[in-house]
């Protein structure tokens, strides 16, 4: 019983090693992939700047433009 169990375990390890070797190129591609940075720059930087500007206006650190002061009642 133990001999068959050991043989099955060794066969399983060999199969796992073969699968690991077979999938190695795809895994290397996934690990090397980096998301593009341009969406962060194009979307988040202007949004962060606008929110910072609005925060400075609402905190009354900078004067609000006339059109925004009317709208916000400042």
C-alpha cells in the first residue's frame, strides 16, 4: 500500500513539474506585464488638481472665481 502511495505521489509531483514547465512562458509574460501609466496621468492628475483647487476655494485659502462664488454662495 505504501509503495503504491509513494509511486502515485511521485507521479503527481512529476505531472506538476511538467505543468509548471509548460506554463512557464505564459507566467513570465503575466509577471512582466505592467499596466500603462497614461490613464493615471490623463484622468487622475486633472481630477486631483480640480479637487485640490476646489478644496482651497471652499477652505477660503484662495478666492473663488465670480461664476463659482455665485453658484456656491461664497
